[in-house]
C-alpha cells in the first residue's frame, strides 16, 4: 500500500489492468512512455542493468534514491539483469514470452547485438508489440546517430521558432521532443493493441525524437508551406494572431490571449483604448499582425501603469483570457492545479514524503493512480523470476553468476 | 488495414488541441466525423494569411482524414442529428466550455444514457472541475500558468514561450492516450467513461525535470537559453558562421568531444573533470569550447563530431527541417490533393507501425462535404434530408 496524501477515492482497477509491459528504457522518452502505461494500470517491469539505469545517478536525495529516477518510474517493478550474459538474455526472453508490450530506447542496432531485437523476440511471442524510441528512427540516413532532445529540437525547426528575435539560440525549456516521442510511442502502442484484437499478431512500433519534433510543428510547417515565409522567433507572440502575448505590467509580465475581434475589442476597451478598435491599423487580425510591434507599444503604455494582479482581475471581469507567468513553484501552488491533483505526495520508504506530478488525464471510472512507489534497483527481481518459473536454486545460481541482482 | 479501423469518433471540436487529438485518431484509421456550424464552419476556416485558393491552411492542417457534416446546433433537429451520431459512435470529443454542451443535451451524462459504451473526451483550458473550470484557456495562458514560460528563453531576456503551441499539442496527445486507454477498459467491461484533460494539466505534465528540480532544491528553475538543467556541455555552441547543437553531457561523450576539439586537457581540468563540476562551471566551459568551435564552420564541426560519435546537429529553420533528407526518408512530408486547394503538403505520421501503419491519405473535408453521406448512414430519407436542408439545419 502506498501512503499517499489525497489519493483518488475508491479502489478501481486501471484501464490497462492485465497488460504486461517490459520496460527496457532509460532517461526520459522511454520511461515517460512506460510510466503513462503504468499510471493506467499496466504491469510494467523495468529491466535495468546491474548498476541501475543511468538516471539513478542523478539528483541523489538519499542513498540509492534519485529524484530524477523517481520522477519517471512510479508504478513500475524493477528487475536488474545483465544482458551481456546468456542467463540474463534467457530471462529477458522468458519475460518477453509472457508480455504484451516491450519498450526500448537503445540506439538502433544495440538490441540486435544483445539478441533481444524484435525479429528474435517475435519468434518467441508473435503477439508481442515491440516499441523502439530512438533519436531518429530505425531507418533513414541518420538512423544510427545518437539523438538527444536538444539535437532534435534544433533539427526539427523548433529552436528556430523559439526565443526572441536577435538573441542567441533558445530551446523550449522542457524537453519537448523527448516527451513528445514518449506520447507518440504510447499512442502507437495503444493503436497496435487495437489492431491485435483483429489480427491476433503484434507488430513493431518505431518512433523518434526527431519525428516527434516535426509532428509537433504542425502550425509552423503550415505557415511555411502556405505563405512561403519561414517562421520566425516571436518571443511570446502568436504566429497568426494578435494581441496574443505577454504584456509588461508595473511589476512583471502577464499573458493575454485576445485572439479574435470580439476579445480584442473587450481588451482594448478594458485598457481605455477603445479608439484602437476602429483604428484601420488594428481593426482586422491581419492588420494587428502586420502592426504587432506598434500595437504592443501602445498597449504596454497602458498595462505598465498597473500591477499584474490588477490586470488579471480586470481581464477576468471583462472575460478576456489572461493569466500569470508562474514559476514552477507557483504553478504547483495554484488552486486549479491543486484541485486537479497535479501534485502527488507520497511516502518513500527510508526517505519520507516526496512529491510527484499527477497524471494530466482524468478517467471517470478508472482514474490513473499511484499503486506502487518507484522501485529500488532490483526490488522485484526475485518475485519476477519466481513468477517466470525459476526455482529458488536457479535464482541463487543466477545471482551467483551476477546475471541478476 | 489501419489500426483504428472500425472506431467511430464524433468530433465536435475547434481550434487546435482537440482537432489535433482526433486528427491523430484519423491518421490511424478511425472514422472521424467533424461537426461544424453551417455557413462559416468552424472558426479556423476563416482566412488568414495562410491559405490556398480560398481554403484555410490551419483548418486543412488539423482536419485531414476526417469526414465533414455541417449541422446547426441552435435548431433542435440539428442537436438530434448529433445525438443520433453519438448513438452510433465509440468516441465523442468536444472542447466547448463546460455548460455549453449541457444546455444542448450533448454532455457526457446525457449521451451516456443513449450510448453507455460511449467514451466521451473533453479537452478544455483548465479541466472540467476546480475553480477555473469555466474559464477559457489558450496555449499561451497554459504555458504561462504551468511554469513552461518561466523556464524558456534567454537567461536575462524578456519572457519567451515555446515557439510551438505545446500545451495545445500535448493536450491533444494526452486526450488520445486517455481515449485509447478507455477503449481497452471498454473491451473488458462494455462500459464507456468520461476522459477529461486540459491545456494546463498537459503543460504541467511536461515539467517533469523542472518540477523535480524545484521539489529537490526548493528553488524554482530559471530559463537557461539552449542549455540543459542537469548536464553540460549540452547546448548550442558558436561556430564561425552560426550556431550548432552538441549533447556531450556524460563522461564518455565529453571525453569524445574533448578529443574532437583537440583539448583532452579539459579532462584533467578540475573545473570540468566531473559532470557536477562541468555543470557548476558551465559558462567557463562554454567560453573555452567556443574559442575552438569559433574557428571553423558549422558544417565542419558537424562532420568532425559525426565521425567522433558525439551527438550534434544543425539548428534548422523550417525550410531546412522540412527538406531534410532524413525527414523525407521517414515520410514526414506527405503530398495530398484537396478538392478545393489542389496539391498541398502535410506532415506525416511520426510513429510507424510495421503491420498496420497509419497514413495521411485524405485531405480535410470541405464544409458539409459528407453531410448527405452521413445522413444516409443515419437513415434519413431523401424527403427528410430536403426538409433539413431547406430549414438550414444542415448544409
């Protein structure tokens, strides 16, 4: 039982209960994908090297406990396995025979060298859905390159559209191609599960950080293809609409999305600048876009006279969408984030209370929930081996050979 | 066969987040029926700068692969058509503010009565519950309130958001994840349910490292330009003709990078010898490295680093990214024919399924393009259809 503050009520099963997932992943994209499956009730077995996955070394908050690892590995079991030993590979094959899904994010080729690639495992289990997440995908000229979020943000165009014009390069502050690839992988896996109901067979699911970055560039690709103009860096402003950006108040910035004629009129009148609504420079979206910097100047002359809190209250009264620019600390303290369960708090044995992000999707009958705190390295090795039919002596022998820990 | 063939989705959505959700379902073979008001259609059909032959590019982008029916929800016969559609559907997706669908009788509770197997997904600014449930929300506002803007941009510059609307896009993807999870549950129990997500929650769910940093250190993370929060060097670096990216944060890659720079001595330098030391001295490290990278072009460094096995890449603009040979080899640019706009381009499917791949093979519908077809499927007779048309209930 997890000791958790304010868990969702009841004891409903997860939407994905009964699904068995082998999680041979590390760092972010893969662990994020398998965590989303685990949150919905899938049984996720994290297969780690004997020294643990690399993130276990980062942000260590207690002996053997890493905050970075905790952040992406809740609801999973851990099996520490040496895949360079035949005994280790055999365990993995037995696991794959019993599983519905396997997720890995090695560089292309590594799984093949270890003898645990899709071609090998599908012979053991034709129903297996095998998902690979890599920097660039399993095919194409860059398939063998290593890829990180930064590289994918740069190559997909995202960095070219982020930050302020004239400044040095800026990436999206959160690793959006890692997270996007994890999300597209979940989507692909769940689609493959649907297909399996018809075909009876599993398949190979292949996605990458680079492709996720491109797929998330729908607006920017559209702008380029249809206008011939290359999307620029606009700070906080919108590509196709204005005013829709951060504005300066007397004590900092706040955001306003007055993205159509009606909201624009409300916003201008609220600022006492009603005359701008009929001004030929600003009376259409096209005009406001064309004269955006001029518009920004005129509006900021008004907004900078009062505080953020003042303007946010006035915007709420006027029905103009607006919001603060929170730090991550303020974001978690916000009453809406709290009401939606975006901060979980649970007791980690030997550490005390720790916090984690909630799942952003609320299912009415089968809510995502914290069923198991993130595992210690190899915490479930014995139990998993016994479930696979290994006897006590065999487990002992595997441990003695350091095939398992 | 595509993997979601046989799944019918009613799409009462507009703008970006929810249309992106159903677009992904359509790419994978779901029969997505987009419901729009007669006359102008959904708001993104209004023409901005991005258009072709009078067809809005933003609408075409988010609505490919869907069928279209134009129905007036202000008339009871129009609402009745949508209720009939919901009775035949597996999934219903909408992104109205809470309250609007209730007035129309198209809320979860009402539709569940006529179809208990229905999975009803709502994607809103802030979610269906909580103090801001009734507020409108945009990507920008969600980026601001989730903390994403607070960690994006130059270290001392004005605020910058993610250049791509990540709260919208992620909410759409989280919605698809919730819907497909709920479909699995329905396979076991026959029961549908409500799937409720929002731009705010989606954006917050992306702050994994940043939230973790805050909870661990007690300090709210700040923007770092192109640099990584937990490792260095992992950032854009200046060559003689512009910037390129390098990710060499771990000891092994750092050693390979130093060798490629001809500065193996960095490995002995106490400021750079460990991961923690490099992070603590990131600015000094950057200055030292840029003394060397500044001597040659981006292209030269990318070639050196590829040989050395150090992950690195160009900072492409969208003209370059969309023409990149790897992007093309992976099918990320697709040619489509739209009935009005003619030849257009679209982004491909980023996740490849070997046996039942998704595909982008049909452009977005014209307003009301499939109205008659869909009414026929619902068994409206010709005379009933004529009556609906003449009353302006459908178009």
